[in-house]
């Protein structure tokens, strides 16, 4: 639904501007009502505000960061036009136009405040513009942002977390070599400090959003007991993580661990990177960004480092998915990239073992609440024949070992779509699919039928009922 919404709302300038204004009005009204509401109604309004704010951020990111690989001139003009539209209606740009002094004779302090806020917004816009055009981050922009008054550091952090594309630009500068160019340690340190400011601003905003005073105190005590305390400490870890990712490309063996250690200086590259990913969420996001860039395409699969580096990347991704919930969708995307790989240099058994490890990673994330998302992504891959019958049976067997009724209607719909695809039918109805697993499959389909027969459904849910009925015929489930 969100993907369809993004595609529809960013198709033209009119739909994008209308959607932005509508979301702004919805958030404004809900915020005013939430001030006086309490109990379940207040919680519902707060939840809606967060969802609408997230959708607005996703639309802005999708509008400015096109994923098309076309290099034609028409695409470049279209992308430039989309970027300009997004920047014109952006809150940073509109805030500059609305910002006026309310006093008739502005004081020197008020004038300075206006100038600093104007400069801050302008530099973030410039950072987003350069990144959307595929350019390397400009050190001049970083110096301008870091050179503002200390009184505006919190505002800087909040502005960065409100505009994910700006943070994306900083993380790309740290962990992805744009155009094959490695940035100096000085530029990386400046980027890391800005990311650290955003981290601290996000944590402070989270603490302020907690209603219960005891929860606030528990959170503060928890953070104080950790090693992460200030901007410089977080920035050092982010830079260290970037350096370790660069070293990981050249190591012979990449071994990860989930055991926490007191020191970062000792241990292998894999163990040091594992500890940083456990301690610092920005490092885990940076690692996933580096891994997706490296694994995108078949060049990595053909390299000599693939047999040793690929299992380590998947293992560390599993650890990240366990400890950082907001990174799980990125982990799913990384696992899907491994399912596309093929290599003439590796044996079928070795390549199959790596793909099975990627499928196990998907199954682990499935147990953490992303089952529907995984089915929606992997179903088109199966329909296009990107997974052979052996891997399909391996994945479905894992799902049958994990899932037990009752399940949600959305889960039934997504899993039924996977089971009704022709490659999946051929793989599961063959003699190579264990009889015990076939019984488990028919039992699960029977539970689906029981669930859908107990309610009245309309719209898309009626399609789910029809899918379950077709599963009965396909897999010869007894009534």
C-alpha cells in the first residue's frame, strides 16, 4: 500500500503538492486535538501523527532520490524537475519565506537569530540537492553546518532527522565511495559529527515523547550506563565503523561474533565491526548501506572474496536484525540481493549454501514481525524463476516450521499468493517435498479456511477468500 501510495503521489507535481498539503493539514488538526485528548483517543492521535509524518518523509525521499538507472538526457531533465519541485515545497524552503521578525525594530540578537536559522536551512537544502544529483558531499557545506552557534545544535539535529535524504547523504559519504572516490578522514569526521548530532536529537525527542515519568528516568539511566554519551564519542564510533568496512573488503576471513567485549582495539575486523554494530545503531545502518552497495550486481559474486566474505555479511546482518528493529527492512533487502547472485567460479553446492543462508536470514526476520513484507517481496522473485525448486522447498519448509495458526488476514493473503504461483506449485507437489511437510502445509491451509469462513469480508479480503479456496483445489486438501 505504501509503495503504491508513493508511486501515485509522486507521479506529477500536482499530486505531490496536493498530498503534501493534505498531510500537513491532517497533522496540524490531529496535533491540536491531541493536546486535549487523553487515554486511547490520545494514543491513537499520536500514532496517526507519527504515521503521517513518516509518509511525508518517504514521499520527499522518493521524489528527490529516483531509483531509475536510466542515463538518458530526458531522465536527467525529469529528475532535475522532480528535485526542484520537492525543494520548492519543502518545509526548509517554506520556513525561510514565512520567517519574519514580529518586532518593528529588530534587535541585533533577533537579526542574528534570523540569519543563523536562514543559513542552517539553506545548507541542509544544498546538501540534499547535491546528493539527489549524485554528487559527492561538499566540505564547504559541512563547515557551514558545523560552524553555527552551539545554541542551534539541537535545531540542526532535528532538521536532519526530519529530512532523511540529508542523513542519507552523510551516511553515503561515510560508507559508500561515490564514483569510486574515497573521502579524507577529515571530511568523514565532519559527516560523522553531524550524524551524531541527529542521533542525540532523536534520543532527546524520544525521551520527551514518553508520557510516564518512570519510563523517562529508566531510559536516561539506561543511556547513562552505556559508553555512548556525547557527540564526539558517537562520531568516533561511526568513523571507526567506516574504516572497518573498508578493511573488510581486503580480509581473507570475515568472522563475526555476538559476544560483547570491553575494548574495540583488540580482535579481528569482523569482531570489532560486530561490537560497533551492537553498540551503535548508525554503524549498523552504515554497514548495511556498505553491504548493499557491494552486493548489488554480480561483480561481487564473481570475485575471489565472495566465498569467505558473503557468509560473514549475512551473519552480521542477522545480529543487526536481532538488536536493531528499524534495520530489519534493510536486512530483508540485502538478503534478496544474495538470492540473485550467480558465479561460474563457485560450485553449485557452495552457491546454494550461501543462498540457503540468505533464506534462513529471511526466516529469522519473519519471526520478528515482517512475514507479510517478506512474502510480498519474494513472491515476484519466485514467479520470475529467480529461485530454483530446491530453494523454494527449503524456504516453505522453514515457514511451516515457524508459523502456526491463528494468523492475520494480511498474512493469509500474502502467503496464499506465494503458494499459488506456478513455480511454487511445481516445487511443493513434487516427490522431493517431504510427506511430513506436505501434511503440515495442508493443515495450515485448513486453518486458513477456518479463519476466512468465520468472518464477513469485503474488497481485497474477498480475494483472500478466493485464494484460500483455490489452495484447496491445488494441493488436494480434504474438506
